[in-house]
C-alpha cells in the first residue's frame, strides 16, 4: 500500500510552489503568510511542514498555480467531461466536492466566486488565496484531505478551461493577472532549481511558453494502480472491529469515483484492501466471506432508493426551496422531494444526511430541522438512534412541480 504522504511526494505534485504551515485541523490562523516566496522554501523551513496542516499560496507567487474549487459532488463529472485535461492533473477533496489544480501560462482572471444558475457553486482561486492539501485534517469533517487524482499539476492556458452549461465563467475584471517568468519573447523553462530539489519520480519535461498547450508531466509509475491505492487507503482496517463499516464506506467511495467517470476495478480494490487489512479481520471469517460482504455493499448502494433519490435530485428545484439561500440546503430539499413516495412521505435519518453531506449527525439534525422551520417538510413520526428507526417525514413545500420524479419513479 502507499506509505504516508511525504514531502517529496507533495513537491512532485505541486512544485514549484509556496507551502504554508498551519496547526493541525485548521485552514489558517492570524499568522501572516503573504510575504513568503519560493526563496523561503528552504530545507530548514520545509523540515517540519508535515507536523500540521499544509496549505499552498496560489497565483503568481507559486508560478501561476491556481485551483477550480467545486462545492458540490454533482458538478465534478460535467466539469471533468468538459475538460479532459483534468485526468492528467492533481484533484484533491476536503469535506465535499473537489479542487482541480492547474498552473496557468500567461493571463488569468483574479480570484472570484463561481456561480451556477445564479447560485454560488464554488470558487476560482488565484492570487491572494491559499488552499489546503493532503494529508491535512479538514476542520469540519475531521477527516484527512484526499487525492482523487495524484498527478503533477498540468500547465495550460486559461482559455483552455471550459465551464459547463449553467456555470458562469469567472469575471475578468478591469485587468487580467499575468504570470510571466522572463522577458518578452524569451521561452520560459520551468525545471527550476527548486523543482530539481523535489526528487520527483516523473519524466521531467521542459515546458516553454511556445510549447503545445496540453504538455504536462507524466508519472512513470502505474497510474491506474496508484489511483486504486489512493481510493482504498482511507478505508483500511487499522484495528480490530468495525471492518464491515470500513468495507461499506469503501463501496461508497467506489461509487463516487464512478460518478466522476473514473473506471474502477472492484476486484483490484478489494485485493488492495484485503492485503493490508487481513491482520485486523475476524479469524472466524475469511477472504471469500469479506469479498462477498464488499460485493453486497456495492449492490446495496447501487439499488438503494436513497442513493437513487440523491442522484435524481441533481438539478431539481424542489417546491418551496426558493425560500432558501444556501445551495446545499436547496439540494437537501430536492433530495427529500425526490425521496417521497406517492403519498409524499419518506423516511430519513440525520445520520444518513450526515453521511451524504459529510456532516456530523447533530449538524444534519439542524439542517433537517431548518427545512421543517421553513415549512418544506413535516415530521410525521420521530425516530431515534435508540429505536433504530428513521424519522418519517411528509414533504409539504408548495404545489408539486410537473416532471419531478418521486422515489418510486427513479
């Protein structure tokens, strides 16, 4: 399996860049950081980089390194389909959605919010911004940031980025930001002294301003195998007990990767999981029984009406949701609306909402309570963790919107 992420691996993906050091579990504090440059990235500075959370200063200070920060999972697949180059760059994930990393040659717009159908759906991050990277701990989810794709950051021109239907392109403002390294008409070679210190296990390419736009650094390792290892790693058994839950969470990760359009070899996924987790499994069970548990988990997710309702709710505007401002609350309302049966009722636990939206179950309870307070849903019969029963709700909203499917129709 992959060893823990080390400095050389981070440098091989993101360099040249300005790394930032933060306490574990935070995205930043009152310490100033915008004065730092590549010249400050000395061995002494980097020695304790992984002792806490790690950030990267974006924009010109890191040679044009920028990110497209997508807030919602359902935006990932259409964006990646519109931008095939995303398969060859770094993609990271915090609590939800993802950040797609790109090094922009030439001009690019200043940092701004991304909007879809008028609602905020993410952010174009550039000069003056910073982003947190693996193996940092997310402050809300209390889980590590992950690599979805672990390739060296691709270098392209800004006009190669396509924003799919419904998503507004970042406003250009009065002037574009320009990333330049040399005098006019002189090619730029990006294999700098700092880059050479990274000891990256990649084939080094010399990138110049007159190079083809899609030129990128290609790892010499088995990318497909590495992707599967990164997919499995967060769900490995590290102690006895709760291994069925680990397998179910791994099955959910597989389905998420598939919704992103990434082909997943489920047999390879299980083999990688088993090879590392076997010492912590029940001695009364064996590899074949665990493999069957994994396959059953995949089948349950595939046929689960909750998952079907979740997938069907993408792009749905649920009755009454115009009262809401937050895009994730609107998605929760749409999810509830698509989950209802012919009588408008559905069962839903705050723990299920917490799993889907990556929230603590107590926060998920407040989200559902907010939908009640806004008059979108009504609790017919309260469930509880002790009774092992979910709450039964009635969707109220307003008059049903034609063409929006109920759960039984999905």
